[in-house]
């Protein structure tokens, strides 16, 4: 039992350390936050745009959080709101050209930082860790599906 608890704490502390470093670097280099980066990333993967509900589901945050972020990013010219072609009551968020340029710079730096943070592991170790975490995730998905039934 203690081994499982130690494993969970190791995963949690490692994730927290990585996230804290990425947050620090985003703030220092781009004067931005991880939630802003995540919203731009979600929109970058959806050239047709996303509704506020779709963004909040992808980011696993409330619509209120997304609305506030979107309002600030829109004021900075990085995001635009447009009526949904299929549902005029809905609004879709899209990256503006300036938003796409800003995200391209941020995502290139982010990728380099992540490479740097995992540089202490060999390629084989990274592959093994990825595989094992995938197996753990599958196990958790099975538990979550059982609880939902």
C-alpha cells in the first residue's frame, strides 16, 4: 500500500515541478500564463474555431474561466469572436493572425523547454515512461467507466 502512495506522490510532485517551471518560463519570456497558452493551443488545433463550451471542455475549466480569458485575449487582438454558422446563438472563438503568430512563438519555446526538462532521461527511458503512464491511464479509464455505468 505504501508503495502505491509513494508512486502517486512521486507523479504528483514531478508534474507539479514541471508545471511550475513552464509557468515561470511563460511568464518570464512571454508575459503570459499557462491558461492563456492552453486556450491559444486549443484554438490553434481547431482552425474552424471553438465555442466557449468546447474550449472549457477541452481545458477542463468552467465557462466563466474561458469567458474571462477570451475577453482579455480578444482585447489584445489575439482571439476573435464570431457567430457560429450553424447556431447564431453560439459564438466561436478563433485565433487572429496575431494570435497565431504569438502562439507559434510560444509553442516553439514550450516544446524546447519540455525537451530540456526531460533531457536527463535517455530516449529508451522516455519511451518506457510514456508506455507505463499510458498503461496507468488505461487502467484509470477502466475504473472511471465502471463508476459511470
